[in-house]
């Protein structure tokens, strides 16, 4: 759920106007399929270390790659505090439908892992495989809401927003709409079918997403090819050279199994 490390600015992105009236920025690299779609985290953007690194790796392999900014993130339209899980999932679905062909391998980082699971539930025929990095399914309920005391919950309900401290640039603006919408998108309370190869990656030193979340996700999801890799000492960014290599290896393995 964190802001990823920034890298040098990109060339001008492509923009897509969604059916909901939002303008979504994205970068697409042409190549062979199944393509890779990177889904970033809460208050992150497509300029993060993982997104840019994996795009370069995909280009080197001649594989198609897509990364995007949800509304209220990065170069896309809208204010962050106006968004919610439903909106950001719809943004990703619209870009995938417009910018890709055939099944894709989704890679979801933090909140992007939750969004990837929602996409897999909504359009399983367009998903060839899934890799998650520090996936944060249901975090608005199980982390944010569960972590508030009665006074904070009452203030959020009464005023419609609160500000939570962040280890990054600015406090998180958390809205009542975000929490209420999150409850409409929970994935750990009902069957979660993942009928394709899936690799979950999780660091043991992650201060934002506890290892127990990854274990719960592995236990809850249903599929014939699900694996969880725990990396001792890796933090939430999961962006060290070794971690980036692990993500690449997971993508390669998922792709090979999807094609095989």
C-alpha cells in the first residue's frame, strides 16, 4: 500500500478516456504474448522501480508490456481522495481491454495485488497467469478499518475523511467512501478461484503487509498451481536487485506454465 521509489521521467504516456469519464495514462510496449500488465500500489504510479525495471526486462525478451496510472495517481486525471477500489479496478479493466489482446499475465504490487484478483474474478478469460508482490487484498477493511480506534472511526464516519501518517512523502487521505467501497470488493470472504498459474511473493520484513496476509491468501485461494515464496528480510518495496530477479523469474515461470 505504499509509494514506490521514483525513477527518471518517462516519455509522454498514452491516454485513454474510460467509459466512466476518467482519463488514464499508460505506457504500452509491443511484443509477443502473453503480455504482462503491471498494476501498482496505493498512491504509487507507473514510474516506480518495479514497473520500469520489469518493462525493460520484457522489452529485452520481446514481450508485450503494459503499465498504467489509476485515476488520481501519477499522470492520470482526478484527485486521489475521490477514488476507490471499484474505480481503480475499472480503470485497469478499461486499459487492458483497449490496449491488449488475448490473455495477459498480471503482476500486482501491494494494492495492485488486490486489483489483480478482482480482475481475475471479473474477466478470467483475459488472465493467463498472476504474480503478486506483497499483495494487500481487503486492506481497507482488515488493515485500515481494523486498525482504527472508536474515536477515529467516528471521526471518519462523521467528517468523511481522515489523514493517516505515512512513511513516504505525505499523509494518506482516507475517505469513508474508500472504506465503504472496499467492503463491496472483498476477496477473502468468498471463494476465490484462480484457474491459472499463480506466484505470490512476500517479504518477511514488510511493515505494511504482514506475512500472515500472504499465508491467508494462499490458504483461501483455490487453484491447481499456486505457490508462495517468502523472502527473508525483504521489505514492502521488494525492489532490491535480488527481489527484482525473483519477480522476473516468477513471471517467466508463470508464462512457461501458461503456454505449456
